[in-house]
């Protein structure tokens, strides 16, 4: 049983991968969606971190992918209620991702003193060896560490 509380930033692909249908219909049991298990576990047992730009990216992508407005807003309310807001003060990441849009997740992790940054994005996961904190990894590899 996990007793450690970690500070965690989730990339947009993790939030989008979790979907929104479960907010209206409940979490399936067993839940085979690793992204959703990680999101819920972080919300319930860890310290999830977000910034204004990060949550803006979450919402923008959910809208662009056609998630119903009410569910997208419900997910943002869930995240903002369960996670802690980080004020970004660092101007640039020590080692920058190949996609400049992904830098905000690194900055949120750095300024939020995150233990983990969960992403499926190659622009971030390719930086694994460049960072010891936060540890950067995919949901499937970090789910066991987070207890999801």
C-alpha cells in the first residue's frame, strides 16, 4: 500500500487520455484506462500540480477533441479542486523539450517541486535522462509508483 505523497504534474495527454465520460457514468471496474487511474490516484492520494497555462491547455485540448462542454468543465473543476496551483516564476527549463509548447509542463514541475511529470509526449519523455527531479515517465511505468 502506497504511503508516500508525491508531487505530480500531468501532461495534457494524460488528462485527455483519462476521458470525461466517467464523470457522468462512474469509473468502470475494473478500470483498464491507465491515464484515468493515474489522474484519480493523483487527485485522491498525492499532490497534483497545475498552473493557469497548464489547465488552459487541458481545457483547450478537451474542447478541440469535442468533449461535451459540461463534462470538460466538470473535469477542470475536479482537477482545480483536487490539485494545487503553482505560480510559474522560472523563465526557461534547464533542458528544453523539442516542442516549445511542452515547456510549460516542465516549468510547472520545476516551480512546483514535483517528484514526477507524467507524459506520453516524446518531446518530454526524451528528456528523462536530463532530469532527476522531476522524474519524467509514461503513465504505464509510473502508475505502480503512484499506486494506480
